[in-house]
C-alpha cells in the first residue's frame, strides 16, 4: 500500500504541476497578445485629413464657420461635414479599426474638399493611435493616409 500510495501521490503531483504550468503559459501569451482598445465613443472634430504630406485638407480652414466631426457610438460612426454626412459600422479590436462602407448623402456643396478627401481615406483606415487624452489618429495600413481627430468638449 505504501508503494501504491506513493505512486498515486507522485502521479497526482506531476499532473497538477503540468496543468498549472499550461494555465500560466496560456495566460502569459494572452496578456502579451491583448492590446487595450482605444475608447472612441463620443464626438471628434476632424483636424486634418491627409493622403500624404502635400495632399491634405484641414476642415476648419476649408469652412471656418462649420465644425466638421465624427461621432463614434456603439460600433457605428457618423461623419458630418459642412453639408453631407457619412455613416456606417466600424469594427475595432485593440488598435485595429475598420470603417465599413455605409450610407452617404450626396448634396452638391460649394466646397467639397472634405468629402472628396474622406471618400479616398476612409476605406484605407486600419489602425488608431492615441496622441494624448484629446487627440487620436486614424491611420491607413500601407500608406500615409490618415485622419487626425480632436475630442469635442461639447456635443453639437
């Protein structure tokens, strides 16, 4: 009985140590692979929409009297420019983001610079980076295209 008890105790001890090591390794891998999601919820003013360093638009300079913005809410986004809007769903996982195709109004406007640039840049957006508490950048994966946003302190 002593040998049988000792063998059973050794087997149980070995099994317990293997199981706990697997759980620890699994937890360590998950924690290094997980990137905290950027909180996009709320209204963000569009500061700059760029194709590259020389092709860009600053919406507040194009139409100074109109605040142009994006609202992110519960996996949907809504863009309001000086005369048109774009809306759709977005998918975010960590710092990755996809702005899915959605609906866009197509009114003819005196100045369409913001809309024209958004049509080019939105489909390329792939990541989001945080500059500080009030500024984020939506970046394209393979190009220098980006949308720089500033958190609104008041809702429109």
